[in-house]
C-alpha cells in the first residue's frame, strides 16, 4: 500500500527470501530488498545504511517483524529459551529498529518522521499460555509512550504510534485459527464477530504514517480488533464461523 501511494519502500526479510521477492515483484514503485536479522544490531545498522545510500533518507519505519509460538505453555512449564527467542525478535528487534532509525534521523533531519510499532491485543488483554508473547507486545506500548518524547528532540514533528491487531488471517496465525474452538471463544469477545484481514491492518498503518492525515496523533495505541473486549459479549449461537 505504501508503494501505491508513491512511497519508496525498503523490504526487510530474514528467513523468507522467496516470499519477500514475490511481494517486491508486485510493487509498482521503487524499492530495495534487504536481508537482515532484526535482533542483530550490526545487521540493523547495515540495513539502515543501505536504505540511506539508496534513497538518501528514511522518514517512515514500520517495526512489524515478530514471531509467535502456537503451542500453549503456562509460565511454570515454559522454557526460558522460548521466552528469550520471542523477546529477542519481538521486543529487542523493535528496539533496535527504533534505535537505528533515530540515529539516521539525527544525521538526515527530515521535516517529519513516523515510527509505527506493530503490537497486539495480546499486549493489552493478555493471552493465557503465551506469557512471553504478551510481555513482548505489551512492552511495545511502553516503547511507544517513551519514544514519542525522544523523537521530537530530533524531529520536532516526528511521531511514534503503535497498532494493536486482534486476530488476523495471516500465515503466522494459521495454526491458531485452525482451532475452531479457540476461534469461537475469541469471536465471542469481538463486536464485529469476525477475524481481521491483512489489508485492514495495512490501511490503518498507511494512514497513521501520513503526516497529512494523522499529523497531530502521537503516542497512541490504535486497536484494530473488530471491537474486542476483555469479556464475552456474544454466545456461541451468535457466531457464524463461515463468515468469520
């Protein structure tokens, strides 16, 4: 969507090179494809350097890299290696992304800048059996609130926000969504009674990044969750899984 709006795009990938190349091939505008591990500081420094070398500046960053482990594990059974892996990708990766972005901004000093973290409703309501994931996504909310004040010291009109998607149809969530009972339970908490689509998340991110549409919005967590509540508002009979 950014490319359709005329934005020059840097696509970063780690494990899925073919997927990144396939996506890049569909972009109508100018782009650069970069392989990097978001949890590796040297990789991130090199990635931002390559983007600046190609385009001259970076003024919009979407920190959306992350992982989720489908298998539930209560905290007393969870291995610390699992916790470390998720925190490294979801939190440290986002932190390093912001760090390198801010370093570039100090050099280039654009008129405006926008950083958007991809958090989750798991970081707002919690998610039983996935304490490591909830912790990583909740931490992004804290980063958003903190970095909005740091960014304006560099770029006076700079903005930092986060989106918090609920259940969304993506390859990463397929294993979760295949559990019909879990889906039914989740939909009972959503006013719209269905699962979100990737384009519904992307469209909000593109709008939020705009310094024309959302120029006075910063430090906000935008839930894109179909009206999710931390409580049940529908009975199972009210849910049509075929339309979810």
